């Protein structure tokens, strides 16, 4: 019984839930709906008048906001019907409508919708009358509008309409709020008049307001003395403004003293040297002494303006005064810390002690902010004696906000020190090892400027100094090793925090290490970290930044062996990764390579690997590749790259004929149209007419060649130096060796003769594509069997026809022909090459020879390959064919697996081979 009753109750509840319940109480009553309803047949002006007369407040705000557009569309009618309603409504309007009116009135003047005379008689009068509103927020809004309007009005209108109002509001009988408004208006309109008008009509009121009984009025007028003094001129300022300024600097209220100090700083570039020497310098020194004794906020304010004061008075102080100012700055830098070191353990903290600590920390923070200005004031030569201790104290300050401030200006200090910058290297290490992320946020964004200044001060970039590769100065290298370790520690701390944008900035700024450290240091210290972030970082932008930084390191690395290894690691980590996200990242890295390297470099190392992504099983990877295909075509130059163009066409055909994903199919069709618009460059044409991109590519290629030549020249000089040292040692030890020493000498001569043999030539170019790559298989075999001769200078747009070299084919191919290539001897010893090739022969990231990769790409493609034994004329004609017809051919009779023409082509190719 109980069970059946429970089931009936559940059924009743479900039935109630399924019923549609009508809303018995609406949100708005019918009367409210009728009141907010407006006839749709009314025009804009009629609707505005109706809403201003009987509408709700939200409707009035809408009309006021649209007032500039209404006047612009129909000025006469709007000024006759709408504007009077607005002015009438403002007398009783609420604060929201008033604030909206302040914005609209200013916009009407700035857009110059109506003449100035009309604006003065209507809107300006409304602004002036609205200054008397009792609500202080609304009154200040109208005052700010009036001050902004004064900057757009002509002088005669200001004198006639505004100056009298300012003088009337500045009388002592007016309220404090009115006198404050008078001060601001006088400061704004003073620059509009001539000196004699100011001296006659404005200056007496300015003097009275500077001596007002209320400290807020005195401070407000003091902040306007700068503009009044510039309008008066130097002589009137010295006689009328400076006495008032000196008196305000000695005021009993700290608010007024702050304003006086700001006025002094702003007037420094106006006053002459005599005035600064006789009046301003003693005034500043006395002001600083009093601020140190006062127990208020004056001292932090002095620290805030101290840099500008010292910089502005640097030409007016003598040595004694300069020493006094530097000593005072030293006290600012240690304010609060010296007292803590000398006093016993503090009692329990009270609100007053907390305020005191905050005031001292603020003082030190402001001192850290002004440190670059103090370096200019003292001079780089006096930095070690005068300011170094202060700098160390600020970098090791217990409060993180002080360390953050000095970290933000560290790069400026490094630039100013010049050749003395090595003094602050240890402080840079200290800041880079800071555990507070706020401090690292200040030092990381300016790492390139800081490190470059540091290295220039030492005596030149390490990566550009030839002697640093083989330097024996252990002390100098150890110092830079500390800097390297601190950079790695900083990167680790940034990576561990939750602020990925800071980590992104760190990855981007690490690209500057190529101009600071040696290639060996970068390869052994930074490259492993960058590869780890490239594959394991949590955020994609960080991975992309790490990939670009690695490309920059490859671009500037001075060891060919390192460059080859880094390229292989990039391809292995990204292109051959098991994660599709990393394979997609490989496309981004290829974009960076095309931007940083020459076209020849990209085609040699990355072109075929990125095309292989067309066979990727993940649609997103193929989709990303489609966006890169038009850019790949811009890298091709015929006739040398006809095989690469054929591979690109095969890739497009395969995607058109076999792609089943809807998004990828749409992307490849879009890419086909973009590919058709791109004209393939021809070597014969580009030699005559160079475009801007071609000139940039030629410059990159020349830099790559120079990098390889510089590496080879350095190694030769290093070997010669070692040979001389060895011969000198043998000469000293051969005096008592007799015949045995002579045998060794003969062996050395034989070895030298063998090294100088003409059968082992050295190439002076950077890993370019061999000339045999542009030949057919039969021609390539004859070319390889023939005698290789060296050639002289060739055109940079042509491929080298001789001079064997070390490319990725010879380094990672297991063939004996590549292993015995003479170009191998310029990177590492032969036995190391043999072991390297044997170790990497079977690894899947081995690049292989160009012929193998062409065969592999052709075999993977379902479309039959094009024979390389065709004549040059037919190949060029086929390569330059429009890719727009590929979609039609793939959807028509072009079968991916058969067809008489592709089969016949393969047979012809085999016969040629």
C-alpha cells in the first residue's frame, strides 16, 4: 500500500511539472508599457521633442547622446526645436542626463558642427550656468567640459564670456568650490592672452589666490603657476611669480609644499642660469633638508621629483652642491633600511609603524625610479664611487616593489654606463635569480637591450669576436657562464609561474643570445631548454616563440655541424612527431625559416619535408598545410627548381583527388586559385630585373655564405696557430733527438703535403644544392663519375656547378660516395663523420639524399610521377602550367592509380635511367 501510494504521488508531481503555467504577473504594467511607447510614424526631430517633453529619463539620455548627430543632419530645425528643449530640461534633469550633456556639448564644438558664435550664445552659456550645480560630481564634470572648451574657443570669446566669470568666482567672498574653479580656469586661459593683459587683469587675482586662507585653494593655484609664468615671460616671472613660489614652498601644509615643488620642477627650463643658481638651488637644498626632518609624505614626493630636479640643475650647481645632492640621494635609497639595521628588534607592529614602513618603501621606490637620471647627473665615470653602493642596495632591497622598479630601468642604466657597464653585471645576475615574478616582469622585456649594452661595454659581441671561440681568458668566460646560468634560472622561474604571456616574452627575448654568447655556449646551454619548451610547453604561442628562437639560433650559429644537427632535431621533433599538434607546429616553423633564411636554404632542408605532410592522417595538419602551399610556390625559381615544382603539383593533385574532409577540400581549392595567381620566377628574368624580395633573399644568401667562410677561416687560423706551437715545441725537444727527430719532421711534412693535396678541395659556399641535383638520373651519374673541377665566382642566383660541399645529404646519407666527399673535412674529422653516418643511417629523421627523397615523395603520391628525363623545354612547359585546371583533371579522367600517360612516363624514365 505504501509503495502504490508513493508511485501515485510521483505521477502527480510529474504531471504538474509537465503542465504549462501561465505567468500571472508581468514585469511591466500596461500603463508603463503605454508610457514607453512612441509612435513609429514620428520623424527624428519630432520623436526627440516628444521624448524631451514627456519621456522617461532613459529616453532623455538617448536624445541627449544623439544630439550631435541630429544637429549635423538638420542643423536649423534641430537648433530651433530640439536645443531649447534640452537647455530647459537640464534645469531639472538628474545626474545621468547632466553627465551625458557634458559629453555631447563638447563633441558638438570639437566636430565644428555649428559656428562659434552660435555655440557661444547657446551651449557655452548653458555650460557656465551649470557650474553652479550643487552636486559636486556634476559640477566638476561641467567644469572639465568648460576647461576643454577653452582650448577650442578663440581669444575674443574667452575674454568676453569666460574671463569675467573666472575673476568673479575667484573673490574671497565666494565658496571654496568656486575659488578652486577660478584657479583652474585662470591657469587654462592664461596662455591665450598677451603678457600685459595677464599682468593687468589676471596677476592680481593669482597673487590673492596664492595667499588664500584655504590650503586647497593655495595648492590649486600653485599648480597653475607654471602656465601663468610662461604667459608672463621671464622678467615678470622673476619679479611676481618667484616670491610667491618661495613662500608656498615654506607653507605649513604638505599639500601646498608638494604643489610648490612640482611648480619649481616645471619652471626649470624657463628660468635663466642666474635665477637657478641664486634662488632655485638654495630653495631646493633647504626644501630637501626640511623634508628629511618632517614626518609626513613630503620626503617620498621629493624622491619622486629628485631626478628631474638634479638633471635640470646639473649645469647650475658646483662640485660641493653636487656632492651634497648625491649624498642626499644616498639617504633616499637607504631610507628605512639603515634604521632597521642599527635599531634593536622592533616591537609589535601598529598602524603608525605600518604607515611608516610603507612611506619608507615608497621613498626607496621613487629613488629607484629616478636612478637613470642620477647616473646622468653624476656621470658614468663617477658611478662606482658615487652611486654603485646605492644601486646594489636597491637591487637587494627587501621590498619587491623597489626591486621591480630598479629592474624596469636596468636597461637604461646599462646604456648610460657605456664602458663601465661591467660594474653592474653581478646585479643583473641577482635580479634574474629573483623569486618574485613581479621583479622578473620588469627585467625580462628589456633583456636584449641590457645584454647588448653589457657585451658592448666589455668590448664587443662575443659571438662576433673571433678570439672568443678559442679564448683562454677563464675569468671572462666564467663571468659569462654565471650570466648564462642566471638566464636559464630566470626562464625556469617564468615557466613555472601561471603567467604564460611573460613566458612568451621570455622565449622571444632569448633570441638576443646570438649577439651575446658564443655558438658553443648557446648550443650546449640554451638549445636543450628551447627544444623542451618547443615540445612540452603548455601554451601554443610559447611553442611558436621557442621555434622561432631556434630558427634565429640556427641562422646565426657559426658551426656547420651544429646547424646540421639542429635542423635534424627540428625535423625529428616536429615533422616526425607522433603528436599532430607538433606536426602542425612544423608548418609555423617553416614560415619562420622562409622569413629568416634564403630561399635556397629552405628548399635544401625543409621543402620536401613540409610537402610530406600532405599524407598526414590528421585533417587539421593537412588543413594547415594548404595555407602554406602558395608561399611554397614563391620559393621556386626555374629552371633549377623544376623538380620541386613538380613535387608541389603532385601534392596539390593528390589533395584535390583524394581529400575527403570537407574543410581541407575547400582549403585546397582556395589555395589552387591563389597558386594560379603566383607566377613562377625565372632565373634568366630575375638576373635582369630584381624585385625587392629578390634583393633581400640575395642578401640573406650572401650572409649565409659569409658565415661559412668566416667559420672556415677561423678554423684555418686556429690550426695554423696550433701548428706553430707544435713546431716550436718540437724544435725545442729535437736538439738531442738525432735521427728520430728528423723522421718525425718528415712525417709531419708528409701529412701537411697530404692535407694540401688538390684532391681535397674546400668549398667556400654554404651547403647549396649540388649541380647534379638539376640533372636527369643518367646525366647525374655521368656527372658524378666525371672529374670535378673548381670554378670561380658564380652568379648568386645560379646553383654552383662544381665545388663539392657538405649538405644534409652528405652528412646523413649512408652512401660511400657521400662519405668520401672532400667537403666533409671542413667540419669534423673523417672518423667522426663515419661514426656519425653509421649511427644516424637508420634513424627516421635522417634527411637522405635528394634523389632518395624525390623517389620517396613520388612513391607516396598516388599520382604518377613525371619523368626527369624529359627535355628542358618540355619540363619547363609542364612546370609552369596553371594549377587551376588541377581540380577539373582530378574530378575527370585523371585516375590516381592508373592512366596510360603516367605509366608511359614512368617507362620512359626507367629507359632513360
